[in-house]
C-alpha cells in the first residue's frame, strides 16, 4: 500500500487524512467511513483487479466504497477500517490479505488468460477458495526452500542473525514468513 491515513491512534473527534492515488487528500472522521461492504469478487477477479489500487494502469476509477464523491481503492480499505470504529477491520482483514498477497499479485504477473490457464482444471476455472489455497501452498513451499537456504548460508550465525525481541528478551525466529522477510532484508535476495 502506498499511502495511508496519518499513523496516529484513532480519535473519533479528530479527522484523519487519506491520500488517494491522484493526490486528492480526504479528511475523514469516523462518521464518514461506511461499514465494510458485503462483497465477494469470487466470480469476478477482473473487477477486483480494476478496484484494487488507484495508482496503476489497472485502476478503473470505480469502487464499491465512495467517500465524499471519490471511489476508494481496495488497497486503502485496511487503513479505513483499522482506524474505524468498533474493530471493523477484524472481519475484513483475512479477505483483504488473501487478495493482496495472492490473487492480485498473481493475476498481474502476466495476462488474465495465463492466470486462468494456471488456475483451471479440465477447462473449468477453479473456485476463488481453491485458487487461494493453491497460492498459499505455493508460498509455503517457497518459504520452506528459503528457510533451508537461510540455514545453509548463515550456518552457525543463523541464531544470531534471525532474532526478534519480545518482553525484553531475544528469541530465535521460527516462523517461516518472518525468516523469509529477514533473509530478504539481509541478503537482498527474494523469492524467485
């Protein structure tokens, strides 16, 4: 995500600022943020792609959320609902994360035709859930390979290089996604 609301704790009485892809600055308060929409893109990934962000050639200038006359790209939703009232982001987070990390990235890697060729079985398009599961499995395999590579490259210095702090104590990382992130930070190498 490129832009966001000001990174301060929410205050229902204090307006937040959201910068859109075209440079428009919207001042928002809790009352101007609508409830998260009950929408599924399971059968329309091309529409999801067109609403995802407002700073690429994919942006179609439409969204199911419109604030002050401006369509709000899906990439901004986490910020809206993280700062919105009554923990609205909790119910939306997994759906957004699945789309952000998996569907859109893969859909944009080549062409819609190539995407559907990859995610079809016997000429039938896979379901949204099946696509997400396949992408998660692929990411898990990639992470496993990178974790093995990190252990191999760093050898005896792995435990010192892959640590985190919690409660004033230092721990060695065990979560694959965290190890992968640190590995990329340390080496500049990313998933292929």
